[in-house]
C-alpha cells in the first residue's frame, strides 16, 4: 500500500506543480501587469525550492566526482515561452555512467523529500495529528490542530514545504539518463533471478524498503495537502483580482517551468 500511494502521489505532485507554477506566475502577472517584474517575483516566491534543487545537483555531482561548471538561480525566459528558474552545469563526458547521472538528476527529489519529511516529523509531528484524525474524536482533532497552529513560525514552515515541494521534481533534462538506469536495474534483477538469489535479496530488503516507502508516503501526503491549500488560495485571489481589474489571464500550452 505505501508503494501504491507513493506512485500515485508522485503523479499527483507533478500535476499540482504544473498548475501551481502556471497560475502563480499568471496571478503575479495579473497583479503587476509587468511581465519582467512578474517573472522575478515568481522566482523569489519559489526561491528556497529552486536553491535547494540546484544545490542538490551541484553537491551530488561533487560527491560523485563529476566536474561541475556554473550554478545559477536567476530566472530566464526561454525561447518557447517557458521559464527556467535555475541550472547547474556538469560535464557529461564518456566517463559519466547512467547511474551517477541518474543520481545527480534525482538528487533534488531525494533531498527535497528528506527536507519535507524532517519538517513533517520534527516540526509538525504529523503522526500525532494523523492519529487524532483517525480516532474520529472531535476533541482529539481540535487539540491536535490547536497544537499545530501553536508551532512557532508555523506559516513559515508551511511556506517552506510549499516552495520545496514545487522545486524538487526533476526536470526533463534531469531525467535524461533515467531510461538507461532503469534498464541497468532490470538487468541486475534478471541476473539475480538467474542466480536464484531473488528471494533472498527480496526478504532482506523487504523491511527497509517498506519503511522507506512509508516515509515517502508521509512526505508526499504533506506536500500534496499544502499544495492543495495554496491552489485554493491562488484560485480565490486570481478570481477576485480578475473581477476587480476586469481582465483575466489566458493560459496556453507554452506556459510552464523548466
């Protein structure tokens, strides 16, 4: 069940991120009426997530012995109309294998998930809140919510999860080596099967893997919940702003983020 939910939640996060990036940028453009100013305000709002994303690439490349180039967190508008919020240059020579390149590309997802999980467990105490909700007792839920909103700087922590969750998913360029990595893993599984070691390896990994997916389920669930709250807020503000200004933002297929 944790695996199924994590797979589903990852798809949901991708869809939510696309909507949020598009409508956040559109709302700021509606409020400012200035495309350049809107771009920079949009980038500033998502800056913690963008910074964590690019630093994850850079640090992972360094740890894996891959030569890096420049790092940027300055937004740029692409020729196709999309927005690139940041980038890290690293050298994809013949010596860079698919495993290391996949780890570099997937680093933001790993680090971002770990950051959300840390905030969820250490700051928000999500397991206690979940237990209160599952109990079905109104008093227990009310007490848990009261404790939640008594957390120091709770709005700041919520914002950080929002920024991180909308900056941690790998871009198309980050996923470049993933097909080769998946093929390598399938070949490894096939080799274990031929050697008759699949049952032994599976039994040894069952506990840790299940625990890992339970943690992923917590992190992704919190990210989805907070993203939905921001979606409701953005939708309401955009509707009110459109009504007051007498204009609306028209979204096309070129809108989005790289």
